[in-house]
């Protein structure tokens, strides 16, 4: 069911003390709200608070490129 299109989102969670690496959550959806995969990442220094990437027919792109 994930062969044609996938919607990936990485959300960085704030660190309470602001001194350590922050955690993040990565989610893959088949459609809006239909989660196929979800994982927590314990520590990241990813510079953005959130990014969404779509994968369709083997091509990865940003939603604005659709």
C-alpha cells in the first residue's frame, strides 16, 4: 500500500531545559491520518522544527514541488 505514494513528516520536539539534543518523531502516512509507520528518535540536532517530504513512484519531493 506504500508503493505509489508516501507522506513523511519529521517533527522535532522541544527539549525542556534547552541545553541538550532534542527528540523527534518521524511518521509515514498512506493518506492524511492513516499512519503506516511511526518512530521516536531520542536525540537529533536537525535544524528545522518540522519537515514534510512526499515520495511518489520512487521520486522524493517537497509538497511545494507537487
